[in-house]
C-alpha cells in the first residue's frame, strides 16, 4: 500500500474513533463511526485474494446496516424528545441503539459477521478489528443510560458468552477461534455495563491488553491454524511459553490478569442480587476454557522430552514488536493491582 494512502487510512481510523469518544451529539458520533468504517474497509481488502474481498464486503454491509439502525434510533429520539444528546435517549430509542451498537461490535446475536471477516483478514487487521474498532461502540454504550435497558444488556451478554464459548470449541483456525473469544469477552463487558460500567471498562481494557501481544506473537511466528502452532517450540520456546500463559490469562485462570475482571463482574452481580446470572455466566465460561486449554495442550505437547521432526525455521520473523514486549508482562501478572481496584 502506498505510504500516502496508508497515512490517510490510519488518520481516518484514529480520527473517527476520537470523534466518537469526544462527542455527545448523536450525529457527530454517527459520522465518526462512518469515517472509521470507510477507513478500515481498504485495510481488510488490501490482500489480492477472494477471501479478503468477501470479508471487506461482509464488513461493509453489516456496518452499514448497523449505522442505518443507529441513525434511525437517533432521529426517532430527536423527534420524540427534541434532543440529540446521547445521554438523553428515551426507552424506545435506547432499545434500538443497543442492537445497533452490538452489531457494530460483533456481540451476539449480531455476531455472524465477525468470524468470517477475521478469517478473511490478516492477523494485523484481525488485531485492529478486535481491539481498536471496539473502542467507539463501547464508548457510546458506556455513555448511554443503560439502567433502563438492563434486561436487554444482561440477555445479550449471557448469549454472547454462550455463543462465544460454543462456537470456538470446534475451530481449528486461530483467527476464527479468537473471533469467538472476542464475542465471549464482549459478553462479559456488556453484562457488566448495565450494573457497573467502570468494571466493564476495566474488562475491555484488560482484554485488549491481553489480545494485543497474543496477535503480535501469532504474526511473528506466522501461525494461523492449530496445526502450525504446534511447531512454535522448535524455533522459539520463549514465545511458546508466553503464548500459553496468554491463553490461560484470557481463559480467566488465577493468578493471571484475565481472572481479575471476571472476579469483579461476578462479585458485582452477586452484590446486585443476580446470583443465578453469575452462576450461569461462570458455568458458560467453561465452554471457552475448553478450547483455550486445548490450544494450550497443543502448544506444550511438543516441548521436551517430546521431539518435533519439523523445525519450520522459515516461519520465524526475527523482528519482535516493542509493544509486544511491553504489554506482555502487564497482560499476565497485574493481579497485584486487584486490591487497589477494589478500593
């Protein structure tokens, strides 16, 4: 891609997100989302392959439908209340805005586009879609008066955890598996958004912190399937060990970082007398734990004394990102921050 085009696309993605996060006006937020969407479509379609073209088309159509629903909700709210402020949404407009933002993020039941789009994109683009592209919709969801639609949020969050865990069990493609992992983590975020928005914000930040070094390591080892990930130990045992810890952290096992937001969300649910909901979410998270542990087993199955016949040195990319080295310790062992978060 030419440097000028890359600079314009990068500027559009950044400016679109910043426009949404710094605006209270619904039309300005909608304009920022449109700018964000138009900027990332060429990034998805830059590969000269039919899968990337298909992924870009699916992403564009889905995001356009979500934008139309969001614009209809905004217009309806302005017609009924005379206000374009996102914090002044009435119950009807809020009921339409939440599904629109869920479709933007890829949360269930509007999750159908996310696995296919990620499978047709590069790993770097997959990282961008699962992290940066979720900032703007989650910010709008954070600003909305969600207490009036808590039942919708809880139902959508539980359904996302179920589908995210169930859909990822039979996946052999790492990008599709991480797509369902993203759906499951969005379920935890949406559930917490209606009862404790600050904990929901903490959850999505920690997820982005964990997934960024994971995708960067997949990019450095050129691993795209469960079969190719088994050869990582041959040329980089440190990377394999870190990938294993990151997977266990995303699964939510203590004392790793991923355990922190899940514990806070379950505690908040029990505090609000939603013990049955907390129990159901904890049980459904075992589905996600299944494919996390399966991938962890495949990563460690080739460790000594087991020998691997294929070295696959041609897959190694010697240059590692500084962001990967910086975020990995934070993504693994910030459980020591838990007492400060609870105060």
